[in-house]
C-alpha cells in the first residue's frame, strides 16, 4: 500500500539521520589502560599524605609519575601521560599535583 504522504516521511527520516550524525562521541576517560592522566583526579590528591607512584598511577590513570619537592627544577616538556606530584618534605603532604 503506497504511503499517502511520502515526502514528509522522507524529510522526517532524513532529519533524524542528520541529527544523529551531529552527536558527539563521549570523551575518552583516563584509565590505567590508556595511560592518560586525569587532571580532576590529580587535583584531588592535593592535601593527602604522600603516595607511591603505583597508587598515583592507579588513582589518576597516568602512565608515569614524577615526584618533586617545592622549588625543584624540572624539565618543562609536556606529556599527557605524566603526573607530577609536589610534596612538602616537612609535612609529607601533597601540595600540588598536575598532569603534563
């Protein structure tokens, strides 16, 4: 049986397909499998007692960890897989943590 109004049906289907093509894929999440450091997870480390590299990797998804003290010179190359943790030697607390 032929459709009574085929053009509006085709237009509606075409519009739905076009809108479906415009949706964005979810951003990849940082996990230990990807090795990409999660900046939000890194910020949550501030104020905590010093942690091990393995624990830092597990909590942030980072592939590598650099532990430093305040004022310690470090190379400024960017790596989205690296977590840098700054720990106050006097208190043993994390004062800063960032990806890159």
